[in-house]
C-alpha cells in the first residue's frame, strides 16, 4: 500500500512539473490522482483497523470506502473524494 501511495504522489508531482503551462490538463490529472490517493489512504486505514485484503484491488477499495463511510471521524475522506467542482461538474 505504501508503494501505491508513493507512486500516486510521484504522479502528482510530475504532473505539476511537466504541465505547469496547461492548467486545465494539469488540474484534471491532479484531481484524478487525488481520488486515487484517497482510495488508497482508505485501504491503508481499513487494513490498519483489521480489514482483510482481497486479491482484487477494486474490491479492496470498495470495502475500504464502505468502512470509512461507516466511521464518522473518517467520513471527511469520502466527502472530499466526491466533492463537486465549483463549475457544477463532478
């Protein structure tokens, strides 16, 4: 899980460095990477709290997000993940 999070961080940094002149493209890519980052942070929390990992990464993310949704002190992660953009798109 640590490697996934590090790779996502590296992608965000690379997007900022390589696309600073194309803010729309950079913003779109960073938003997608932030959602990936949140997914994997949820999985990390889920596992730290005793959740079991499956061979299927998508299933792990779904289980982790379900766990986070049920825990009030962690729900801000899900709210941030599904936060609509200011221009009305999500």
